[in-house]
């Protein structure tokens, strides 16, 4: 199944090297908590939230490597796993990335410098930042879009990245696992009230692949989210490419809460190249809400392009050349403009004009999906 080959890695590959901190550093504080309203085997459900935030100062002088971020992925299930066990998981992910992008060695990936710093939240800081909750792909984690998170933080956002584990024993493979991811998003929204830096009156949703179905369903159940941005999300499905995925999609349409008309906030869907036949789970583009809806296809892009992986691969092995073809900068710009307008309230109507400009000047690269 394509959505499990590279555990749903989403987003944008802004540049081959993260931009250096501007007015602040990118801090990372991991919240390891439990949702007592749900069970995970005989215990409460574990929820891990990676909080990327604007830090005024950092005590650590060495940023986290990509290998450090990969090691953190194993902690989705067990917050006390030994380093060796984490490294086994991260080695598997690194190997999958190396195979996907034809790297000479997966070991190079571990040494990539992320410009993200492990840092506790400041005890005394009265600043408030809008929050973007990021729903990872199937069995994905923060490693999917680490470069994107770093850039969004530099623009004055907090990114709360969720690494969901689905039902017990904790490896997402079925439609039922999606409902747990939806509940993780809603639980995270509640937890943000305990973060002094978080402006809980301005929360947006961002996702990649399977996370798209999760944020869409979460927005159907809560009116607290101001906008949704989905990268090649599974809330829109194309029948006929994989029988296994078609079957799972059908189950997703029958499980849980599904009322697309309840989404009354701006929604944007960025698509890779797909066959023309389309059937949307939630009919997001059809519901009666007057809120803006945008559907843009990036021509010749593939599912894996919506992640930071390609930037990491190009950086650690420059001989790969320009795999990105400029798409990362465009996706980054779209992302920034979308949240600036609909989460920060900057530049009213500017986002739509930006998309119109892309479609007008580069029709060979972009098109309206629907």
C-alpha cells in the first residue's frame, strides 16, 4: 500500500538547507502524556506531541541531527524505550528514505543538521503565537516535515506535531486506526491550553497523506479550528490504483463522524499527479459552506514530494541534482500565505490572488484540481 511504504511523509522541501534562525531559535519540546478517556491495552492511551516553538535563547549549542529526530519516532509507543531500540526504528526509516531517493548510504541521513534545538519551554514568557497542529501520515512522525516546521516557527508559529499510533498494539494499518488519530488531534487541542505560549484562539490544521483524513474529520467535530491545509491527503480518493487501499477507503467512509457540511472554515488541498477519476470521502468541495476552498494540483509531483525528505536527500548527497524542480519553494510559499491570511489575518484576499498568479503564469506546472 503506497501510504505505508514511507510512513506518510508529507510536506514541503523548502530548501536543501534550513534557513538560519532570524529573530529566534527553533526550540523543540516533546510532550509525553496520556488520554485517560481512552484505553491502550490495559493502560491509558499514550499521546506524544512534538512542540516546535520560537525560542528567544537556547542553552544547548548543538542543534538536533536528523538522526535524533528519527530516533524520537520510536517513542510514539513507549516513552521509556532505550536508545538502541529507538535507533533500530530510525535505521529502518532512514533505509526507506535512502532507497526511495537512491542514496549511496542511509548513514548520511543521520548527520543532517536540522537547526532545531532541544529546549524546555520558557518559564516566564508572555508572548503568544498561533498554533498549527500537524497530523502525520500513517505511522509517521516529526521527521516527515522537520524543515517545514523550522520555517513555520521562524514565521512566528508554534507547530504541534502529533505522532499517532492507532489502536492497540499501535501500528496504523486499518480504517479504525484513523479514528484514534482524530481523537489525538482533539486531545491535543485541549492540551494546548496548558501551554502559555500558545494562542488557543488561533489554531489551524496541517497534514500530509493519511493525516488529511484525520484533520478533516477533526474539523467536522470541532469549530475551534480556523483553517485546514492538506497535502495530498487521503480525504480525497482515486479508485482503481490499489484494491487494498480502495477497500480501506470504503471502510473509512463508514467509520466515525462524517458531516462535511459542518466544516465552515477555509480549506486548501494541494495535490500531486493522479489519475483523473476522483471520489471524495467527505465531499469537501461540494459542501454548502461559504468559506473559501482551494484545490491546486502540482503537475508531475508525486506523493513523497510533499515532505522534507527530498531536501534532506539533496543536501546529504548533492550529486542527486535538483530532484525538487522548484516545487518546495512554491509549496512553502503557498503554506506561508495560507496560514498568514487565515490564521494570522494578514493580507486579506492575498492568498487567492497568489494561487491565481501561479495558474496564470505557469499553467504547465499547476492546475485547479476540481
